[in-house]
């Protein structure tokens, strides 16, 4: 992990090229990070949810630094880094023609443009711009991602979609819990 490309994103490059995992994110299977047409992207990969997790960690770390460690300078630095990451992320990961966030950036910095459940983790983390949250919720609860049983890991119509594939179409309770938290965070709740 780390900023392998010098662009401020969290990238993953496996150390063991023979048997190491190609994807070190919540969807760690070999074919889970893919383009719309099903092609696999080049390595290393900066998955979207890792950027959200990094953003969340910086925000939470800043709160700890300010409230418990008595280190306002460190808190200010973490908050500044989080704001810069959020700005870059919303610029570089936004897929204009689909109005959702890319699943990842590939080794050449291209958007890996498959529509996936990972965008729900972005709501959970808070990295999504308020103006884009409704569109993300619409995708998550729309017919391509929502199965009636939960949100699919990959949208119907994507090149690698398989309704019983490990990370390419199945519904995962863990994933859906993050999605529910994210929808709630941005105010998409239904009170009975």
C-alpha cells in the first residue's frame, strides 16, 4: 500500500507476483476489479473505497489529535490532507457519462469504469460531494444494482456480471451494511 504513483492516492501493488492477491480491497478476487466491458485493468490499482477509507481515517485521526492528543497542528494537517484527497477524488474518480464513481484507477491512471457496490462504501466514508450523493443512492437502489435481496457487487450489464459470481454480482451482507450506513449518513432514510 501507499502512494506509489506520487499522486496522493492509496495504491496497492502485490509483493509476490506469483501467488499474491492482485486486489487488496474488500473485493480481493482476481476478476472483481474490471472495466465495463470486462477487461481487467493494469497494476497497480487504486480502488475507490480505499480512498474513502483513507479519507475517513484522516478525519477521525484529526479528531483524536485535537480532542485527546492535544496536537492541533497535527489535526490541522490531517484535515487539510483529507480535504485535498476529497477534492482530487471527486475530480479524478467521477465517471461523467454514468454519473457515478469509478471502481478504481488503473496503473496508467485511467478510470476503471464498471458500476459496482463499492460506491456505497464511499457514502459511508463521507468522501462523496453532497451534490453527487443522490445520484449515487439512485444507482445503489436502482434496477442494475439492487436485486430485491440487496445491492449486487457488480451491476447487471457489466462485462463480468455473474449473479452467482464471487464478487461480480452476488449480494454480500457485509457490503450492504456499509451501503446502509452510507445512505443513512447522507440522509437517505425511511422512518416508519
